[in-house]
């Protein structure tokens, strides 16, 4: 696992939390929720890509 992935996830989390706070303070709760969901989707896409790489590595290791 690459350390850059952890930094990317942390940066996305910090950015989403700041946007969430700003949007909630300005009374735009719906946009804040959508921003949170978009950040979650982006992080899940990164994690799923790494899991796919793991499965490919395991498959190549056992020769399937």
C-alpha cells in the first residue's frame, strides 16, 4: 500500500469537512450533504481501485 493513498484520503477528508462546515454555517445543508456524499464516493473509488489491484496480485500469485 502506498503512503500517497493515505495522504489523498486525508486531504479529501479535510477538504470535505471544511466545505461541510462552511455550507452548514451559510444555511445550505443540502449542498453540504451532497458535498459529503461526493467526497465519500471519491474515497470509495480510490479504495475499490486498490482492492482490485490486490485481487489481481493475488490472482497472479496463485496463477489463476
